[in-house]
């Protein structure tokens, strides 16, 4: 293929990969501290997209973005407090089933409230006015997504590794009982984790809506699954792993079809094939840690 | 059973270092040592849960290291666990019947086919399990859920389950843990009884010195993954290295 | 313990086999008379519901076998259903129909003339689904809990993608229409009886104990000489077989299948039935199927407009026109699932089972509850 097309595809990979990475971080953080897959996370992404759609009709775009992120963040915390917290002591499967329930609830509530008709998000003009870069015409959005993602990830890593709440999060993911006994308010830190993860998912939802401006209630399903797979591939529990996994998955998806367009019907299967491969050969993921059974 | 030059490492930690133990047939042999000496790791290596980096485990002429656990059991090696691992949701009887399973010949698909041989085998398993429970004084609570039993009964149930596999070699991991003096002396006669009645070789990890000294004919002592002493109870009691290991550990 | 449901019997039935056997035969006879009456007297909608209850029960039993009894959290059920449905459809569609349906690309040659009886087609559907289970089992079953769920979910999606893309075999995204409708009350309930028989005979035997022990503590089971991998594979494949059977029957019942319908929501419905009925209870799966199927149907009313106008004597509610809200049904459904899992995790039946022994003990239990005054004496048994 031509060089231009190749570079175009590289940019696409980065964009798609960054979005997967942002969502994947939410999954990996929650799994890291609770050992639990938050099935409803992809739907928080969807809610973020709907929030920006409505908010940007009322207020200037930057404010709308903040509202969307804050709203989704609150939703994430609310879901945890009502649907997961009562099941903290229950068998893990119960929480999983509850998560699936929440996911279906959010999707169908969206159908009820917003109807299933896809809504077109308004893309601010400055984002989609192509600029010429060395022979290519690129949307500013294409640069924006990876840059914003990088900034958000940096911010998150700062919180996790340089602040006390972040230290608490890391402690909980090692040994929740001991951390509890150290006097840390577990529920508050868990709420914080959900809040942060959901905020990132909302950011992804906003950028997704800008890039693919068709918003519908089930838009979080596939990106959600794929982001989760990305988290597993990178090593569930590891934030860096989630980012790596997301970028890797985005690249595989875009590049495979770029080189062989006949495979485009199988696009969604790549993620699942990658998942199976990783689970067979490296179940703890690329950057994950082995956990041992104690007899 | 022979354990020859076995070394087991986990990451940077060497749990067992070049260990050589031989357990004679028909005897009751003890394995003691301060906490963290690697005793349970030895059991885990014998039963196939871990594969040692070096060395071999030989039982009745066959190498056990590297074999999957269920085949090791089939060859006649059974064990109990330090932290009791019963099948919590099952009844007492069901726990023991699971132990019988390793010696059956029918396949699962014979169940829907309702072959008479299948039902005969089921009855045999049930009777054998009830019989075993009777011998261990658990028959009266056969229908109770395993998780509802008092601690001592749970330990006996674990032993019953292990005996159901018709072993030649039984590994007991801290059977006297949490028992009062009366219970441990009952346990001592109990161990001797099952050794005689079921024709077993017993290998025993224990912290309770009275039990160890009273029941074992030979004792091996470990510290930090290594063998530091072996011999009869009298020899071990007066061995200065053993005393140092225990007293030192108590500091 | 409330009668007639009792704690599971200790191991293989120690009761009265002859009495139990006669009662079972009696029940089957009564059941078949009931079904004959139903097919004559009830209207089409009600018969459809009865059919759905049977098929959902088969599907719930197959998932319960894998998850409730053997402890494997498999989320790939829709995939096995799809395999069963497609295989069966390919066997019972006539060559003439096949020529018309496959209009984008002609069907693969050997399948064009394939024709079998309905029974054989369902059987084949189950067998091919079991084969897929076997293929998937190898890499996937050694994973624990959550990972197993995700991996099986992944495989179900892969199956769906394959079905959508292998047009000469499956007619792709367009799906298959006009599948001959052989799945009547007789066939559905006959297969339900077969499913119950096979699954109960395995579970009541010591193999059932073994499966439950693997569920409770895999390591201890291995140490007791049980080849846990091979038993989990067996349970997975048996469950897959009956999932294929259920899919095949469903295909013939609704006469139209397309890859899109075998999505996660379908698996979720079955999971809901299993959880609501009681994980680890055969009775629970059957009862749960009836309750949830009727509930799902009953909830349809919220999606259509209706009027409330009640005169309760003292006051009057309405007239109020409630507009139908599409999608509300699934909202309520999801809320029901969450309610069950948070407040009554063990579902309707828990792990208890209906048995003839418990049923016959019922009269004396009731006598005990009613007659005696002191609470301690009448209990137990």
C-alpha cells in the first residue's frame, strides 16, 4: 500500500488503540482492587457519550466535556454503591451477575430514555477541519485523541503512584484485609477507583463520539468487551498493561484489515482470538504478575 | 518411599534444598521442624502439586515427581491437609464416597444407560463408605453437611476420605492441630490403629511433640529447607541441633 | 426444611426404588395426558408458551449442569445453541428450500441434499455442539472463574462471527427462514424428559458427587485421585450437547434463525433462569424456566399502551392511560435479576430438590407441624 495510506492507518491505530486503552484502565483498576470484572464499565462509556451529546447543546463544549466526565464518574460510583457494595462478602460470581444486570439495565434504560435511534453528536468545527501535514490531510482530532489519552494516563499514574489515595489503592490490590486493618477507609478508596475509571471511560466516550458521531444505547458493548480483552492481554491489574493492551489491540485490528481488506467481516473476532491466544500462552498477560495457590 | 536430593524453589526462595529422606514401609515416620522449614512443601512435592527443580521422589520403584496428582493418588498415596480441605457443600458420606471414586471401573456414560453393573458398583461404594465412617465413629452423622462438623470430626472425616482411596502410603499434615490433650492422645492410638488395620505406611507432619514422640518410630527434622537430624524419638529429643532449632526459632 | 423440598439425599438413592420408579412412570403418563389435552384445548399463544418453557428448561438444565453443579462459569451458551440450531436446520430444510434461501452464494454441495428426520437433526445438533465444546474445552477449562467466563464468551462471539461470514454454509447474516416447524409439545417435552433423565442419572450417582467436589475444591479432588480436567471436560461437553439440543428445538419452534439472535443477551436469559431457579438444583431450573418464561411474556404488557381504571369502592384508580414503553421489559428484567442476586442469592429453590421421598414425607411433616405444640419435637427428617 502507499506510504500515505500506511501512515493514515498508523494514526487510526493510535486513535482506536488509545480509546481502548482509556476504557481498559477502568477495568484493570477495578479488577486490581476487587478481583472483579465490572461488566457495566462499557456502558459508562456509552453514558459519557450521551451526556456530551446533550450537554454540548446547552453549554460550550469544554464545559460540556467536564459535565459529561463528572456525570459518568458519579454514575460509576453510584453503581458501585448500590449494586456491588452489598455483594462484597458474597461469592464473586454474585457480583459478576450483578454487574451483568447493571449493564443490561443501563443499556435498556438508555433505550427507554433516549430511544434506540442513533444520535449524531455535534463535532466542533475546529476538530474536524482537516489540516495539511506533509502531503497528508489529517483531522486535528486524530492527533488530539492520543495526546489527550497520554495526558490523562500521566495524570492517573501520578495519582496512583504519588498520592496517598493512590497508595491506598495499590495497598488494597495487594492485600485488602491488612489495608483495612491499617485504618484505611476501604469503601471510600473503592469509590475513588470507580470514579477515576469511569471518568476515563467517559473521556473515551466523548472522544469516540467526536470521531464516530453516531451515539446509540449499545455502542458500549463491543468497545467494552474489546477494552476488557485489552486489559487482560496487557495483564489485568496493571495500568501500564491496560495501555499497552489497548494500543496493541487497536493496532492489530486496524492493520490486519488494512493489509487484507477481505478480513473486514471478521474485524470483531480479532479481539477474541487475541484473548484466547493470550489466555492459553500467557494467562497473566504481557505485564501481569503470576498469582500462586497456597495449599 | 524415597525422596532423593529434592530441591524446590519458588522464585528467589529455596523452600527445600537437596533433601533426602527415606520412609520405610509399614512404619510411622515423623517430619518435624520449626515453622517455615518446608515440611508442607515436601508433602506438596510428593503429591505432585509442585514439580521439583532437582531430585526425584520414588515410591515402590516408580518415580512420582512430574506426575499429575490424581495419578499419584491412584498409585496409592493419599494425604490430609494442614488447613482442612473438605468438600464443604457435600455431606459427610458424600465426602468419603468421592474418595472411593478413584478405585471404580465404571464410566460416567454408564449411568444413563442404567447398566446393572453400574448400580452394583454404586452400592458397593456406598457400603464401603458407610463402613469406613463406622470405623472412624462418624457413621451417626453421615447425612450432615461437612461444614457443620466440629473441628475434630472434620479432621477425622478428612482422614476417612483419604482412607477411602485405599492408599498404601498416607501423609498426615498436622493432624493434631488445635486439639486438646485428651483428643491428641485419642489421635495417637487412632493413628496406630489405622496403620495396623489398613496396612499403611504413615508419614506425619506435626508440631505436637507428645504425639510425635509417642507414635513415630523414626523422625526426620528439617530447618530452613534442609535436613538437620534424623533418628529415633530418643535420639531426636537429645539432639543439640534440634533443640537449637526449636529454641532459636522461639526467640 | 420446608416440604416437599428436602435437603439433597446423601449420595445414590437409599430410598425405595420401586415406589419411586412407579411414581415417576405415573407422573410421565399423567404428563402426557395433560399435554394431549393442552394441544387440543389451549390456544396457539398458550401452547407457544408451554413450548418455550420446555426449551428454556432444557437450556437452563444444561447451563446448571456446567455451572451450578460443576462450578464452571461458562458464558458461551449462546454459541452452542447457535451451532445446534444451524446444524438441525441444515438437516431439516428441504433441498428446494435450500436452493431458494441461499441466494447470495449457493450452499456448499454436500449440505444441499442433506435431509434427516427431526429426531436425528436434533441429535446431530447436540452432537456437533458437544464437539465444539470439546474443542473449546482444551484451552479454556484450566482457567479459573472469571477468565473462564470471558474466554467462553469470546468463543461464543467467534462462533457468531464465523456463522455470519461462512455464507455458503450458513447463509450469513441473512439467516434461515421457513425452517420446518416440527418442535411441537410432544418433541419439546420428550427431549425435556430425556435431558432430565440423563442429567439426573449422572448427578444422582457418585459421578455427581465427584462433579460437586471438583466445584467445591479442585485441588483436594485432584489429591483424591480424580482427574479433574477430564471430568470438567465431560461436564462441559454434556452441557454443550443439551445446549445444542435446546438450540435445535428453538430453531424449529420459531422457524427463523440468524447469527444476530445468538448474542450475549440469550445467554444472559438462560443464566437468569438458572440463578433465579437455584444454582445447583435441577428442580430449580425447571421451575425457574416456567416462572421466568411466564414473567418475560407477562412483562410484554409494559411495552404496549394500556389503561388502568379500577373502582375499589372507597376510591378509584384512574382512568389512566399508560403509554407503552419499549425496552422497559428488559429494564424490569434486569432489575429482577439484580434483586435476586443481592437479596436472595440462592434463588427460588436454593440447592434443594424435589424427590418422591420428600413428597411422601409431607403428610407426616404437616401433621408434625400442626399437631405438636413444642417446636423441637416435630423437626428433623
